[in-house]
C-alpha cells in the first residue's frame, strides 16, 4: 500500500522510530552495542530530517517569494484598473455633459423656431384682426404700437416656457433609451 502524504502520515516513520528509541532509552539492560547502533541510526535519521526540513524551507521560501511577487503584480494591476476606471468616469461625465449641451442647443434651436412661428402668428393676428378692430372702436392708432410691444414683451417668457417643455421631453426620451 503506497504511503499517503496526509499531514498525519508525513512523519509517521520518524515518530515510530523516536518512540522505539525512547522505549529503549528507558531499558537499563540494553547492551552498549545496541545503544551505539540506535544512536547511529538516530543520527542518520536526524541528518535526513534536517535535509528534508532545509529542502521544505527552501521550497516554501521560493513559493512565498513567488506569492509575494504575484500579489504585488495583482496590486499594481488593480491600481491600474482603478485608475482606468477613474479616467473612464471622468470621460463619461465629460461625454454626458457634451451630450447634454448638444441636446440643450438642439432644443434651444427648436424652441426659437417655434417661438418665431408663434411671434409671426401673433403679429398676423395683431395686424390683421385685433389692431384694426380695436383702432376702429377706440379711434386711436397708438393701440397697434401697444399690441406690437405686448407681443415683443411676451416673446421671452414664451421662449423660456417652450424651451423648458421641450427640454423635459428630450430628457424623458433620453432616459427611456
């Protein structure tokens, strides 16, 4: 039956020999020749055990050095990955800011076009319908100027409202995607 390398079996032969030598050491009637023979055998086994211990220590030291080297390499790679992730976060934020600015500019252009269309419609309604009707009733030509001034004053609040509405709509569409 092959010898197992389980932890309890590794030094079993040495333990058995040590126990045997201890028993003999307790025996007062042991012949001197037997003591010398066991002493020589004990020295040989101890010498072999020291050699094995040196070998195991050397192998362990090399494995430990390799493990430390691997851990250092993993730490460096982890640091590099963390730096790359941080750079990606910054780049993603810059990209998102750029996209937001582009969306805002696009929405602003659309809102300006809509406000211009509203201004034209208000001007047409003012010139074509309201102004002549009010001037005929009031008999004052200054009313037309007041209508045009009112349209001009209303353009900015209308622009802000249209842009806010369109921006909310664009953000909802972006979030859905």
